[in-house]
């Protein structure tokens, strides 16, 4: 199903992400080691003017409050703790060719480790892994494959990390209902497996909380829709305006920068929003929580394994894909005081639920089949086209 879905979406992916493509000339941007420079032109962080760890951004900037920024924070933290030089590099455009060119630039600048955040790098890493066999690659949220998705192959110099998005979505849905929200919304980007798992987890969490509270059938309602892209659009804004006007209290904005349209609609209507991938509390006071992938933590864990094995992926990670979740502390909700905006649901209650995910007492269905959404007894879900 994953491969079939990917093929169907491949034709639309280019157009969906064009609005998010980076503009201007290719950049090689700081920051480097602890004494490194501020923003501006790159400055050598060692005598040779090279950088050992490189992060390549996808279509966004390093301060995107999403994949790039969180992954960069992991690189930065690990490198500074261990005295390793580092930098990030931004492709000139949204294309596989540009990403490959930028990977080459980073390697020319001395990169021995290249970190690539997001599935947009899947076909680029498929080529780069054999072109640069002595470079170690870390691919987040994807696996290398040919552009037509016909062949998947991960060489021994590549380690991939996927995430249990269904667990993060479950936590968000459970918390929202336990906090008293009964009219929810899920606005996903493209119906790719990661987004679907977030959404289905959200539904399952809401269902579990509704049952625990003893609510009657239909007492909790969820409007559910995939926008077809990951950027903010007038269509999303119009859709969300309608949802909030119709009584929706909180919307899970799941996918890239589409949260901008959801937040704008929430601000106009006095509604609430749930963020995704990283803690987006700083975006708006209306974001009550975020269903997170702990990207920074997963990057630090992977780099620790890599450097602990002499700058080679250990045998269990080389050419392999890890799927990380609560047990590895790589998904969850933010619990910092300025990010926790629930009225009655407490951090203690959250921690108790989180431990049930860690222990396996609570198991969330990780299906990403768009034709078979989760069954619910209490929650009424309106799957919209």
C-alpha cells in the first residue's frame, strides 16, 4: 500500500510544494562550533576551513519551526558538546538535482556526515549513497528509492529514521478530549503515510479519552480533511473559516506550513490549534499543544551511535531503518510551562499515559491505509473529500 500510495502522489508532489521552494542563490550558512560566527558569510571553523557534519535543508529555511530547525538543533547540540565542526547548506531550488548538488558542495567543504531532514531527500540519497560511499548519511523521515518508487535500496553508509506518528497523534487527541474539547478538526497536508498515521492516531486518542470519560456516542465530533499540499493556501483558510464558524473548537494542523492558514482562521474565530512535528507554541498563543517528533533527540542519538563506532554506522544501523517512538523518547507533546496550554488536563496525567505507550500497555494502530480509517464507537468522524 505504501508503494502504491507513493506512486499516486508522486505526480502531484512537485506542484504541491512549489510554493514552499527556496529562492535565490545557493547558500552555505553558519552556525559552526562554539566560537563560530553569527549569521552571514561562512567562516572556517577549523584551520582547513571545513565542516565535518553538514545538514542540508529541504525546501524551507533553517528557522522554519519544523523539520529543518529541529534537525539542525540536534546537529548543533551534538557537535558543540563534542567539539565537532558543523554547518548547514541550503539548496538553490526544490529539486532532486539541486539537493544532490548541495550534498556535493557540503562534501567538498569537508563533510563526513550529511544529515537530510525529510522524505524529499529520498531519491537524492538513493543516488548520493553510491556516489559518495565514504560519506555517512542520516536520512530522517524517509528511505532511499528511485524517482519512480520502483526500487528501494539503502546502502551501508546510510541510516534512516522513521517515527511512530500515530503515537504522537494519539497523545494529542486524547489530551484534547480530556481537556474538554468535543468538536475537533484534523487538517492534513498530502495523504502520505506519515500524515495519515498522525490523523488516525489523533482519532484513536480522542476515542480512548471519550470512552474513559463515559461520553455518549457522537458526543465528540471530528471533521477530517487532507488539503492536498503542505503550504498555506486560500482554500485551506476558507475551509478552516467554515469549520470554526460551524463550532469546531480546535484543529490539528498537520503538514508543513499549512498551519499558517489554520492559525489565521483560528485567530479570526477565536479557535484553537494543535501544531505538528515540533513545539510550535511560539507561533501563536492559540496553539494549545503540538504532536511532536523529537527530531533533535533522534539526531543526537544517531550521531552518538555513529561517532561511538568510529564514524561508521554500527552493523545494526548500517543500511537499516529505525522506527522511533515513545520508548525512545522520540515522539510526544511539549511539557514546558510556556507550551502547556491545557485547562484541566495535567502534565502528570500526560506522563502516566506516555508511560503506557512506552511499556506497551497502550498500543496504537499504525495503519496508513486511507481506505481503512480506525473504527470508533463514541467519536463521530466526518471524513471530507
